[in-house]
C-alpha cells in the first residue's frame, strides 16, 4: 500500500453516521491500522473498522 491512499468508492449514510471507503491495495491489518491512524489524526472520535479482504474501511462517526 502506498503512503497516500486513493478513494475509489465511497458511500455515506448520514442517518447512522457510517462512511464506507474502498481502499485499493489494502490487503492486511497493518494497512488497516495505517488508514485508521490517518483518519483518527483528523477525527479522533471516529471508530475505524477495516476488512482487508474487501479493501473496505468503515468509519463510524459520533
């Protein structure tokens, strides 16, 4: 995975505060952790759940 990730697809559901992003090349938990740190540096209250097999990162906003 590169240092900067490119958002290919995104869906947001304002009603439940969930954003799903598809991150190409995210294929391990280390990648998920790097993305989570990047997200949480801008939004410390966000919960981040990644699924490497789907290249999916879900952001739960409070």
